[in-house]
């Protein structure tokens, strides 16, 4: 039981924010008495400034997304700033690319027909405990479950939710490192262990996330072909925490799963911009603007209906000049990857340069030269994960050719520099993505078009130390990339 004798499985939100209706039931708040700051100014119920329950409903963004967002941003020691870009990043990066990707990847592979998957039948894995990578995952999962239960007992809901989501991040890294798609042909027994364990983690996530996103958990159970009345409680009293040490035992071999479908939908840039415009100002101002727009539309239609066509009686002029709109350069053209510095040493002919051997997921590490000697001690450059730009043209620096660039943030006077760091559990070689920007990176950035120069002008760390392109975070399956202390710094 939590404060006010409210059971933990009841997740509560401000009634002014969630409104009413199916899955939008108004609930009593625990401690979220502060209002959210809202992009253009203070959230104000009396002045109608903010995104209210009726507003949230018409966006068609699922209530589970709002639940997740509000819990991750619930005020604890001060007001919380709401931005549409932050909501988009949490949906696309954390729910879609992390949680949704893990579950769909696992269940879709199991559902593939025999010869490509398991024909929807959970395989047997009798020697799972002897699989090294799986044991490592089980140990990490058990620690996260312990932290989750401790947080929930203390009604630290945000910390509990973060612990559950960390299990999903570890699950993605586990899949990537196991390379289960290769194991299926090369080592079927090991592949069976990986997939049975992963299905167990899917079930575990449904249990742990049920207090926060109940309809999400019901949908996961449906895809697992388990009863929606399944008891999803998870506590020490029933000895259930011990099961986390053996995730491969959660779902029995021979069980047939249901049909996997994506759990979350991407929130695109154009949708975010439309919401930002639609919900700007107060509710009264929005109503007035909507009425004015409707009236203007009527007038425009009348003018269009009565206007004489002049073009039909005139010859088309040939040789007219066409205005060219410069095509926006997409950040997707940058090939930024999670890299692991295997070795770093001083450049033999330059006091300010390091020479690093960096693993970026290729057959051999890349040699990279970085001007970081004055800012980062040599010992801190060893065996650490970094963000690496891999499609710059190789360039010789004092006799040694550099085949990539390590990304770092600097303060205004360039007196302090810090590396941009991916999450610890991010997979080496994973491509860093940006929500709303799709496409393949260029093999080599075109120097003449100055692609890097144009894009790098909008790379920075924000006030929360998150590395961003404009207001879109650098994102991996394990979460966003950050710097340690430099807020609002330039990234190069």
C-alpha cells in the first residue's frame, strides 16, 4: 500500500490532465500537486493555458503514452517543463525504439514459420543456466527487479518505472550481442535459450509495467496468448522475485503465442508541429482562432467560386524561370554510431592529439585522431563508449590518417570539453538515430555540399545534458546520449 492507503497497482494522475472516458478515468493524485510548465508560459488551469484531458484525447496519442510521459516527468522537487518535442522523444525513443522494439522483435521471430523461426511455439531450453550471456542478463534483470520493488515500496514511482525500462534496454542489448539470427542456423540450441529467455523477459515487463500502463500489459498478454485475467502481481511474499534470476522459466516450452503486432506508433515531426500550433495559447484563444479560421475558409471558398479564370485566355509563357527551393539537409545523412575505444595513446608527433583504436561494429577497429589531450586525461579515454561520426572523409593529421571523429561538447569559450556518451548498455556499432528523421546515411559526406558544416551548427547539449540535433535527442535502443556537465554546449 502507498500513501493514503492507495494500492500500488493504481497509477494516479492529475485529473485536469487526463480527463475522462475509457482509459482516461480521472484519478486522485498522490503528490503531483504542482502544475506542469507549458512551453510558452506557466501552466494555468484558471487561464486555460496547457494541454488538458480533452486536448490530450483529441490528439489520438494513446493514454498509455501520456501515462508514461507524466510519470517520467512528474514533479518531485520543482515544476516540470512540458514540450511537444520531449513527448515525441519519449514516445519514439523510449517506448517505440526501446520497449516496443524489444517485444516485437522477440515475438515476431518466434512467430516466423519453421525454418525461419519457431512457428509461434516457445522452444525448449534445458541448459539455459550454462549459457554465459544469458546468465549475465539474468543477474542484471534480478538487480533491476530488486530496485523496482524497493522503489515501489517507497512509492518512488518514477524510479520504479525507470528500473522496469532498464530491463527492456538490457533485453535489446542481449538480443544484439547474442546475434540470435545467426545462432538459429549455426547453433540452434543456443538460439532456443536466447529466445525462450527473451520471451520470459517480455512477460516480466508486462508484469512490472502493469501498474503504469495497464492496457499495454493486457495487449502484451494477448500477444503472448495468455489470459487477460492473468495475475500480474510481482512481490517477495509469493517468492516471485526469485523467478527473475531464471527468466527462461517464466513461459513454458511448447506454449503457443498469439499474433505479434507493433505496440507503439511513431510520432512524426509534422504531427508535433501541428500540435504545437493547435494548442498554443489559452483554450479561449484557441476557440477564437478556430472560429476565425473557419470564417476565413468560408470567405476564401466564396472568392474562389466567383473569381474569373484568367489563365485560359492567355498563352503560357515559355522559358520562365523556376524558383528552386533548397532541399533541407537531413541529419539522417550522418553515420553516427556507438563506438568503444579499445586503446588510446598520445600522438607521437603532436602534443595535443590522441590516437585511438575504436570499435564501431566493423571487422576491424578504426584509427581516429582527436584533439582532446588538453581536456580529457589519457586514462579516461580507455575502454569507454563514445559517439563516433563514421562518414567523414578520412584525413591525415600529423602523419596519421583519421577515419572517423569522436563527438564532444564544449562550453562557450571552449575551455571545457566533454565526450558525448551513449548509455552504458548501448550496443557497439549501433547507429544513433533522431526521431522523425529517416533514411540511410551517406557513404561519405560530400565536402562540396558542406553537409557536415550545415548539420553540426544544430548539434548541442540541452539544459538536461542530453545531446540533441535541434531539439531531437541522439537516441539508441538503450536510451539517449548525454554529456556529464556541459549544458547548452556546442557538439562537434
